[in-house]
């Protein structure tokens, strides 16, 4: 007897894909300068200047900004590095 090949429903496979839900959020403070925050984002998160500047402006005006998304294991060392630079941040 011949074996039947299983057919896969592409839509249901795509629907089952999970996307990273972990995010590093940086909060506004009164002791770090814009230049320090921008430099930190460029160094630690590998943001380009414009990306880092935009995040710094959002933090200043909105009080916080999601600066990186991804897997929790990849975000933890980045969070530690951001905190070592004196920024207030969390993973949500």
C-alpha cells in the first residue's frame, strides 16, 4: 500500500508562528543627557544615530520608549549593559 503524503495548510502554519513579545523599555530620567542616551543606544543596541535620537526624543516626550524587541535570552545582556550605563530600563 502506498503512503500518502501529508498536505500542509500554509495559512495555519503561518498562524502558528509566534513572534517575539519581549521588549526593552527605557524610561525618562533627569540625570542622563540626550547625547549620553543616544551614545548608549548606538553602542549597546547598535542603533544608527537617527534611530537612537528618535528613541531619546520619544523617551523625553512620552516618558518611555521600546528600544528593542526579541527573545528574552538575547535581551537580558542588552538590558544589563543599558543599566550599567545608568539608564532606567526593564523588559516587559
